[in-house]
């Protein structure tokens, strides 16, 4: 029988199908099963349209069989089948889709009324079989033709069609798997566990049973027999109504699908209808994976169309600040590329992503309000991600995320939101005061916090490296400006108090200049402090770069020597006995005053948790003055 040539530039197009369009060879089974599902859908539609008696969807199934000896994978369905003309048209012409034609021929009213959901649109999925097979046969009998036919091809050389005998309506596709090569191991597609894994991954929610023969042993003997096993789940959990799914089922689905031992912190169900139809089931994890804050972690939601998985991780559906969210989205409104592996960047995709972002934000805010303990537990795990979201993209997302942030306050033993802090501010407090440090306990001991605390004002304790960048990006919250307790002017003094402080600083100008010179350029300024009450000294900074920022930049790989440095300010308590001792030494013993200056500066470094370059010199100075 003479071979027929494909009706397009067959060698070039088919080579493209096999080598360029699909990323993973395992996709072939998804495409063949999707075609089988479409064929059954068409037969169901015809039966419903013609009012067939005794019609029952449960009569339909897709069968997958493996034969290691013959090296074949066989996929059979009892769908609508194809006539000889349809074989010529659909399989003889690459990129000609019978499913798309079938769908286009329906009226808008029929599409709306009949339960039909055709997956295939491009007519190329079938040819993905040639990625793993060197020969493919299609034996089919149409619902509208008594004569069955066999279509056979080895790829680019063309195809043959001949008549055959087939009792039942439907289609059987046999793929003859290629031999192994140095670069590729095709034997994997002849292993039952591998094929089941592919089905579970991509086609678990195809609405018809996908069965495979399972070898069984007769009890009490060594005799073997085969029994059909349903591999797929068919009805996805997100397609079932909320009242039909228990919390336990949602938690089990999450743990099994996303390999987490812990129940999720929150389950979010979405059923969007209107101009854009989609369903989603999202999960906010209760624990961050070990790899979460590393490059190895991959974000994204599993994307399905008509319950067939298209992408295992669709990154476009999640903004970076919500990258911790897991889940699935199922929509038939998406524009897919020809391989159905990559989404076209279209309006529908962006709209779904925007809707999901708003929903996640809304649910997190609701969790903070109604289940505070659970939200605080979530924030402990993923709060850092929200903070990164505030500072990323030059603060584009700051207004969306700022009310989700929590910080410890000097006035409470618990975490507070920025809104809670501002709402609790007493009359007269102008600023949101904050301090940055390694831990709450260390910040709580900072000398420069004394004046703020004495006023009864709360201080937010910032303990993450990114926190200072967060407040700088935010600038204000609820019209209240953020104020670092290290700032020169905290807005706590009266005009009279400021004048008195300026006078005292002017009176001691020579002493302050002497201390700066004695420290050999270690500090930009030495001043009389407005903040200190019981402590003798503290170290602060002037300008945009703070001491904590300096620490952060020095911690970066390769930046220890070249890191940006803060402009250091040594603040002395003019009312402390240590200042009086320094003043007296300056008047009578300049050498001793120089040593006292170095001791006070080193103490300030220790309090600020900054490194001391010469600890031996400090110890010797202390010993000399004891």
C-alpha cells in the first residue's frame, strides 16, 4: 500500500512537533489521553443531542496497556471514533484539529446548553507520540460508519490508511516505543509505575476512568490474573462544592499534593463566574519549607484547564510577596500556546493573577483580625517575605502590604500591627518611634530609648535586616512619620529644653572637639545627648546609613572591607558622673582625658553591638585607670 504524504511541509513541521514544541517527553501521554477524553465527550454530546435511550456516562473509559516484549504503549477509548475521511483530515494534516472544528461547528446556544468541554484545539498533540515512538498505529471505528480503519505512520515518511475489522466504536492508539540511545532511556515509558505517575501528574482529573491492568495473585495459590485498576481520581476536590468537602479532605489533599507534613494555616476557595470563569483552591502553609529562603525554592500554582494539568508551577499567577502560597487554578478561559505547556501572556491570565492577589491579601487580613494567634504563627514563618515585598520594586506594593506587618512594641509583650500601634498612640505623640537591633531583648536595653520610654511612648522593635529599609520605604503610616530613636531630634523637647541643651553644648565645645580628635577620626561628631538619662554614653549615626545598615552591608559576602559605613556620632550624657570625670581630666590632665575618651567610645561600641578593633588596648586602658 502506497504511503501518503502529510498535507503540509511534513518533514519540517513534524520535526518541529517532536523536537521543539514540547519540553518534556512525558507530555505525550497527557496529549493522547486528552484526545481520548475529547472523543468520549463528543460521543456523549451526540448521545444527549439525539436523546439516546439508556445513555450512561459511566459506560465510558480510557484504557492504557503496556507490553514490554513488543515495546508498546496502547491507549484505547470508546469515544466517537473517526471515519476514513476524518483520519485523512485530522491525522493527515498536521495542525488540523478535529476537536476545534467540532467545537467551532456548535452554535453559541449549543455550547452553553450542552455539557461539553473540548480540550484539544491545535491538532498537534497527537504527534507528540513521535517523541517516544518510532511507529504509531491508530485503529478506529466511527459512530457514523460501520467500516473501521487503521492509520499507520513512522513519522516524516508519511502514513497509510487501510480498512480493518473492529467490533466496538472508538479508537485504539498503539505507540511503538523507540530503543534506548546513549542520550535517552525510553524504557521508562514501559514501566507501569512510571506511566501511572504521568497519569496522576497530568490527567488525574480527566472526567472518565483511566484504567490499567493490575497483576493479582489468587489467594492460596501462585496463579496470576489481571484486574483493571482505575488510576485517576476523576473529580478534582476544587470542582466540588464547599459543602461537599470537609476540612480533613482539604488538609489531606494539601499534604499529599504539596508534600507537607503539617496542615495548612488557611484554605482559600474561589469560584469565579462571569466574564472570566475559573476555580481555585489555595493554601497558606503553616510552616516554611527548609529551602524557602533559598534559590532552590520554586513558587507557582498548579494550572489546569478543563481539569488537565497544563503547568505544574505557573509563576505568573503569584506575586513574589505571596510566593509562599500553594494551590491549583482551573480555568477554560486561558489562551495557551500550541504545546499547551506555556501560557500566552494575555489579559485573562493577568486578570486571574490580580484577582488571586486581592483574595490572598483579603484572607490574610481576615486571619489577622479573627484568628490572631494563627496569624502570628504564620507571620513568624513568612513575615520576612511580606517585608521583602514592601521594599521590592521601589515600594510599589507598600500600601497593599503595610497593614499585614507585625512588630514587637516596648509597651506590650506581644506583636502589634502598625494600625494597632498608631491607634494606641497617646495625645501629643507625633511620630512612630522605632529601634533596630539583633533581638528584642538587646533593643530593650539601648540607652537612647530612655527618653521615649519616659514619655510613655511605644517603640517598635525591628529585628530583621530588611526592617529599616521597610520603614524608609513606607515613610509614613496613617499620616504618622516613622522616627528612629537614634535621630538627633526626636520631637520630645520643648523649645526651652532645646535652648538649654544648645547652650550646654556650646559651653563644652572645646571638650567635645578634643574627644573627637582623641578618637582619631572614628566619629563624625561628638555631642551632648538629649536622649540619655541613666547611661553615660551611646553611639548613633548621622545621615541615611544607620549603624544597623552598616552591620548588614558588612555581612554581605565580599563586602566586609568595602561596605558602606555610617557617619558615627558619639553622644555623651552631660548629667552623668562619667562626663564630669572626663571634663575634670580635660582641664587638668589631657592624657588621661584622651584615655577616658577612648574608654567611653569603646563602651558605646559595645552597647551598640559593634565590633571592637583593639580589645587588648581597651583592657589596658581600663586597668590603668582602675
